[in-house]
């Protein structure tokens, strides 16, 4: 059972508002929810607060005090001092509301971030240019309301996401935004700003820029064939480069295979457009109109997408159309070594354990 559903049941049984600490205590006691996290009350408060923030008056929850939640169906109302119309506002704490000194406060946030984005934001604002353990990063991100997750082990997810982000950036020839300083401890690479890794990133950035310019010099058929080759490397099967004979401007048809279990048929349009000549809303609509019953759309361009095109692609009442801009295309090409060659160089270090060479005096 999710925290949301379990909290609804607990509040219904209570018949009135409860503090996040008490809600978490009853969830665990009734075995409605399990977590290995060290701050279950903070996790509960974050989940309920984000539900209010995302759904407004349609949320079943009402924030009636500091980390104190009630159910709308039971007549719970926000304090009179809350901002007008803001069911999830930040009211002053009533004198009768319980305190939670050992649990962090959940603060309002203008935006919910991915784990990686939240980690970067935490390190920037609270790291003081010093590495932090992923558990501390997760705790701080939840306090700030920057994460909205139903996972029972958000700290483990955070650690895995940061580590994966480092490895993926390395495969792409990018300087990772994070640096691992020890087991589970991470900092930001931009805190360094110099050294060999910085010089390598500067070189690789120039290579990526040159690759993007080279894409613009390809003939249409060459560009479509390149996209087909990239799709092979990414795990697509049944790839058919349709080209100008395609319907609705579809250039490539392929099947995305995930773990030999999931098969998604994709209709892909490849647009080799100059940087600045962005894909517009009607382009997305035309691709969507050409999709078959079970097709998913994908537009790949060397340029970028207008805000309207992005909104159109993400419409919840229509078949989604995935978008890949020029920067993302180049990153995937470098990650899968299509059009680039990855070279490694050996580095020498003093072997402090080799006693054949005298050490320092």
C-alpha cells in the first residue's frame, strides 16, 4: 500500500487530524507501510505535502498545522492564517500542535526535482563545497520538498541514481556533475574546476560540438542511416529506414526491446535542421497523426524544440511523442561510440608499497 492510501486509512480511523510522526507510527504499527529509512515521519510529511501541492483542492489531505494533516472529507480546513486559496500553504504553527524536534521540517518548494537534480541542488545550497553522504543528501532533499517519491528506500535510490549519473557521463565523454569521494560520499565536480579531468572535459566538449556540426553536413539519407545505426546500439530491433517513402514524414520504424520482455513499436522522424530552427507544435501534431494504433512517436532533431512543441508532445490526453534534441543526440552518439572513438591513456603514480625504491627521508 502506498503512503498516500495508507495515510487516508489511518486518518479515517482517527476521525481527525494527526501529526506526521503519529501517522508514521500508526502506519508502521498496522503494517500498512514498511520502510528502512531513518526518518519515516519526514517521508510521510513529504508525501502528503506533495500530494496537496500537486492536487490542490482535489487532494484528500489538508495541512492544518506544522506537519499536521487531516482529511478534507472529515471537514479538515487549513488555518485562517494560510494564504488564500492555498490548501497546501505554510501556515503558522498553532500553539496546540505537537512538536517534532527530532524530525526535519518539510518546507514548501516551487518545484519537484528528479533524484539527480535534487542531489545537485542540495550540494549547491547546503554542501559548502564539502562532500555529503547520499543519506544526508536524501534527508535534506525531502526536508526541502524537492523529492516526490513513493519508494520505501529513497536514500538507496538516491545513491544508485548519483552513481549511475557518474558512470553515464563518463561513457558519454562528459565530465560528471558529481565526484565520488568515498563509499556513499559525493561532491560536485565543478568545485574542482581544474586538473586532468577538467582538461579532458574541455577537450570532449569541443569534440561534441564538432560532431554536432558534422551532422549538419550529412545528406538526408546519410543522417537517417546514422539514426538507424544509433538505434541498433541503443537496443532497438526490426529497424526499417523508410526515408522519403514514409507516411506522415516518418523516416524510421523500429521496435524498442527492454529485457527481452517489453516490445514497443516506435515511429521516428529525423529532422536535420540548423541550430536555432526549432521544431514547432504542428510538426509534433503531424507525427502524432501518422502513428498506428500501437505506435509510439519519437522526433529526433539536430536543433531543438519550441516550448509549444514540448507541451504538445507531453499532452496527457493524447499518445505521447518523445523528443530528442541535438544536444541529447550527440550525447547518445558519444555514449554508444557512434562517430567517435574513445581513447584511454595510462597515468603513472608513485607506488608507496614498492620497497625496492627508497621512500622519503
